[in-house]
C-alpha cells in the first residue's frame, strides 16, 4: 500500500478541521440547552474547580515539575519535552487572548447584547476562543507528539477542562472546538520548531 502524499494529508486535516468548526457552530445552541437542562449544583461546583485549577498557571507548574524531575533523572529528552510543552501552552494562550479581545463574543452567561461585539477588553465578552482549552490542548498536544501512549492515558484531563468551560457557561461548543484546533496547531508548530533545533528528540 502506498503512503498518502503529504499534501493529501494536509488537505484531509484542513477539511476535517473545517467540518468540525462548522458542526460546532451549528450545535452551539443545542449543546448549551442540554447543559442548562442537565445542570445541577454539585456537578457545577466540581466543574468550577476543574476550571479554576485547569488554567495555564497550573499547566506551567506541571511542566516545570516534569522538567525538574527529568533533570533529576538525567533525561535530556524529557527536559526538552517539558520545556516545549510550556512553550506551546504559552503560545496558545497568547493566540487565544488576542482572538478574545478582537472578536468580543459574549459568553453564554451574558443575558443581553449577545453575539459578536468587536474588540472588547471586558471578561464577559471574552468567549471566543476558550483560553483554558487552547492552553491545555497545546500542552498535552506536545506530549502526544512525544509519547502517544502516555498522552492518551492523560487525555481525560484536557477533555474534562474543555467540558468544564461549557458547563460553567463560560464558553460555547464552538469556542472550545476552535480553541482545541488552535492548541493543536501551536503544539505542532512548537514540536516542529524544536525538532529542527534538536529540542525534542532522543538524547
């Protein structure tokens, strides 16, 4: 069997991303309605804690712990992987923040002036995209490129963080899906750049 040419792989990924984004925007209202209907106090409190401790500072702290442990164990490869995870997380956070301010999409919890409002600094108009989701996807995305088995074992963490942002009415489904795509792109870019400079490789 012949391998798929790289150009076709990229076209497939692009089409898949476009379909995912279109589907996410289409089901925004349905997902929001389902979350509202099935919301309860105990689950909402749990999801608030997930959102609170699933932001970028906690990811950076986890990355630094990985770097410190890898350095202590003498693993240059995992020191580089950990640093790349932190870099991707930061890059995704910056990209998401820029889009948040420029689009000014109202959060689901906002009752008035819904929709897209242009450049806004106020947090209630920072819905698109989800910064939490972008950061966690980029962070664990690098880990996926470095060690798929370990990343798949930890997959529930970024999925739970993304779900929590919708459950606490901070984001729509499309905010989360687009943020995940941004995170994956940032992870891929950082791994690609680091591979070129021999940052993420076997020592």
